[in-house]
C-alpha cells in the first residue's frame, strides 16, 4: 500500500514536469516542389545548300550570289520561325564550283551527302544542268537564280525551278533590239562554247534573223581565253554594226579592249553574263558610253522598284560592295523555298515540294510563281547600257 502510494506520487510528479516543459515545434514540412518547367523545344537545323563560282575568273559573280544567300539566311534566323512546332535554325552550306561542270557535280554530291533540304544554284547553266540530275535523283528541290539555258527546266525534273527568264526570251529580245532599236543591219556573233554562252548566242541569232537582220559571221572562243585578235580580225573585215558575245564579263572585258585596239567601232551586246557592275573595270578604256547593251534576266518596275532599291542599299551596307547581278534573285530563292517549308509545316522535300510548286511569293525581284516546267511566270528582262562606268537601265520588258 505504501509502495503503491509512492509510485503514484512519483507518476504524478513526472506528469506535472511534462506539463510544465515548453513544447518543441515539429519540424516544418518541406514545401511542395513546383511543377518542372517544360523543356524548351530544341531547334531543328535545316540545311540549305548554295553553289556558285567563288573562285576563278567570275568569282565576283559567285560571291555576289553567295552573299545574297547569306543575307536571306540571317534574316530568316532572326525571324524566329517555327516548322512543325519546333524552332527552325537555317544553316547555309556554301560550295564553290568555279564555273566548271565537273567541279559542279562534285559540289552537288557533297550537298546530297550532307542531306540538305534544298539547293539554291548553280550560277552558270553549264554547271546547273549536270548538277540537276544529282539533285533530282536525291529528291532535293533546286532553284537556280541565274541559269538561263532552256534545257535546265525541260528535263522533266519536278524539283527544278528558276526565278529568271530563259535564253529564248533573253536572246530573242536582244536580237530584236539590235535590229529595231539600234538599227543594225549586219551583226557578228561570238560565243564561248559553254551551255550558257552558246545557248544565248543561238537565240540572239534567231532574234536577229526574225527581225530582218543579217548575221555576217559566227566565231567562238572559250570561257578562259584572253586573246581574241584572230577572230576579231576576221569579223572586222565583215564590217558588223553590232558584235554580240555569248559568255561572261571576265571574257567580255578583255574582248572590248581588243576591239578598240583593232579599231572595231561596232556596238557590243551580250546577255546577263556580261551585264554586271564589274564589266567597266574589266574593260578599262575599251568601253565607251552607250557602246555596250545587255540584258538582266529579271527586273522590276513601278512600285516594286522601291523594294529592290532598298535591298541594294542594305546589301551594300552589309557587304561593302554593290550588287553585281543576281544577289537579289538568290535572296528571293532562299526566301521562297523556306516559305514553302513553313506553308507545308515541314522541311522534308517530299512534303514541301507541292507548296513550292504552288508558290505565289512577293519578293524584292517581283512576284515569284512557277509554271508547269518550273520556270518563272511572266518573267521580265531589264535592258541596260553603260554610261560613265555604270549600268544605266533602259527598259523592263516582259
């Protein structure tokens, strides 16, 4: 009984002590974890190829084209485009074909192996046509900004496009202009035996004959020649009013110098291959005002001219050089190809090719829409002469 009482008293004391002790706070529960942010969609890299002659005699034209492509790619990346729900980053794979068909096909194979989504190029018809077979076999769409030989889009390749008028239009128009506007009666023709040079010269000759003129001589050289005295002496004896050259400005410049040295006072004509801002430098004192007439296979007029003028200003500010000829057409070619990808919501050539065929894109070079062959609809030509060492536009013809 006494033991039980002691135990009871002890238990009560313990209980009282516990009641008087400050209660410790339970550890705070860890805050609930915030939901993890969804990872940003990883950008898809879309490779676009460009091929042009960035070495050799016409490297200034190839670099002009490549810079047009770079300008478009940079603007597209800055625009933050998405394709199929993913940010799109465009990468330019630039290759040099040196204006040589064999190097052109080698460059084309490199782009095929790199699995590019599309190709802009080549500059010359002689490189564009053989390369187009490789792109066709790989199912890769190709837009040439400057190849004018009709054969390019007449091979039946569904992925081959061009954004400028072809030689049938260009050469024929120049032939008619020589007879009707320059009042020439006797015309001499020289070509460089390339696909472009011979093709445009053939069409020019047809235009001259159709307009009632006479071709008094036809000679040829090559695209790397520097001495033309023999063929020019032969033609001088035939007293031509106009000498037409089918080829590029790197050959036309020295030819003009030698015409002056031989006392040939004929007008000098050529296609878009000579119609560059570099020609006066290449010709030196061999070019007089209003002596040279040429055509660019494209052109804008009216309200559209403001957009082209701005492009030229922006281009010069960016690259420190004037546009030679086709940089704006390369720029638009890149933009129209990517616009088709965005429209189709895919960079897969099989999926965006139908959208490319159906293009109706307003660019700095005008509205780009293609016919069933892949040629531009309603293609324009711009006729130029040269005054005080600079190109001077005469007229835009459709």
